[in-house]
C-alpha cells in the first residue's frame, strides 16, 4: 500500500506535464513565423527560403523559393546523392607503384583514386596517401640516388601528376611522366613496391559532406556520372543530376550546373528543388549515408563551431549542409523541433562580399533556427517508467 501511495503523486505529476502546452518552439505555426523572419532579415538580403514538414512533405513556408540562386556547397548534397545512387558503397580505389622492365623507369597503375592529398600533414590527419609519400615510393622503385628517370602511369588525375612533377622539381630531380594505357603500364611493370588503398566510397562520401571537401565532391560526382552512363566531366555531372531528379519526379528545369562542388558562381538551383530532394531522401534507407554525413550543429564538420554562441539551445538538433561563396551564405537540411522535424533550405546569395557580411548572415540564420530547435519532449516513455515505482 505504501508503494501505491507513493506512485499516485508521481503519476499525477507526469499527467500534468504531459497535458501542459508544449513549448512555443514545438508549434508548426512558430516555425512558419520564424522562417518569415528569415525571409525578411536584413542581413540575409532577400534570400530564397523553403520550409517543409518532414513528415508530409508539405511546403509550409516559401519565399523566392523558385528563384534560381547560387547554392555554393549546398550543391554537394546532389553530388552525394549521385555517388550513393550509382557507386558501390564498398568500392575502394588502389594506386600501385612498380619497378619497371624498362631501364631507369618506374610504373604507376592507378584507379583515379580521389583520396590523395598534396600535403603530408593533411594526409596524416585524414589517413590519406600524400604526394610526397607517393614520390618517395617512386624514387625507391628506380633507386634513391637516381636523379633522372621516366615514370609511366595510367589512371592518375592530371592534378596529381602535376603535383608529383612539382614535388620532384623541389628535390632537383628531372622526371619524365608518360601517360599510357593500363595494359601498357602493366606490360612495363616488374615488382610491386607500394600500394595505396583508399577508404570506401561510403567513407569518402561522408567525408566530403561533413567537411565540404571540394576536390572529393568533384571527383566522386564524375565517377557517379560515368557509372550512370554519362560523360566523365562537368557536362556528365549535370546530366547525372538531372537524371536523378527526373527519376525522383522533381522538376530540374531550373537547374544549371557547372561543377559538382558548388565553387562555380554560374551554378543555379532553387530552394524548392533542394527541399523536394531533401524530403525524398529523408526516410529512404538507401541515402542514410548522406543524412548521417551532414554536419551537426555545434558538434561535427563545418557546423562544429557554429551555434555554440549564437544558439546553444540548437546544438545537436540541426543537420545541414553549409555553403559559402563571396556574397553567398547557404544552409540546407533538417532541424528537430520537439515532436516535429522540418526540412529547410536558405540560399542568401545577395549579401555583401566579405567575411563580415557572411558572419552576420550565418549568425542571423543560426539564431533564428535556434528559436525553433527543441529536443523531443518526454512522453509515454516517462509515464511507463513512473509506473514501476
């Protein structure tokens, strides 16, 4: 009887808490009001804005949402979508260095590995093979004291070859790099002296989303284009993006693509289109890598330092891809608001140039998102737990 008497007040307390009105941040009307303020904020200068109910896919607020704008790195969401759609998530890329049947030469047989890094410090931090490391292995294949030799190579990016040439020049080596087919490279190969293996496609895709790596986004999107039957260039990337959107029944007529990273100021996308895409992939298990790879407010990637001061209440509750160009600040993703979740897209590409204007725009956007972000309220779980008293 004593346990029953103690449980009654606890049950009454829980019932009162559950029947109390939810915080204003949990009210969809509040979210609409907040995004109305986003659309009119002077620091964002007439942005393109879309707010979607993540459960129904309904657009509950829009402003300039069909106006083609410069997305900056928000475009990487499309690059990740393409990589996930067309590439094997477990695929890895190898680059092998061989001694050669040809005198005074070495051989590289590559697979267009996107993961190489120019700098050793960066490579160590990211667990990548650096250009200096590759150069050292090449030198070892021909003899460390040899100053003049030839490198036959297949399936390396021109940028990586240029970086290797530059590195050897700093070491006062005279190296002739000769591009050959993979068959020719293998025919000239003797003993394997080094192999570099990249992380999986899944890991690389996660990385370029979380840290907004431009080179990786470009390279992975081109791989996806080729796998999808399109050209291995920017035109193929554009065709791939449009094909994916068409398959998802999303109108891509306003899409104008000049690269896969978002660096080009000629890129154009609408907030409405991006909102539709974010809804389509939201609950689709196929795209869980993309959702999980998005930076988290105050915790990971390009959002790790944001919200800590501007909206600490939103830390951990916003998952979104950032975007920055001179004159552009963009953010697109998901925000938790109690028992609601919203999809949002904001592209502010008319702000003043310079870091001061960009910082003000980001602070405004983060603060406004913080006003609707809220953790999931305790519900039946709390009630169930109280009954064990």
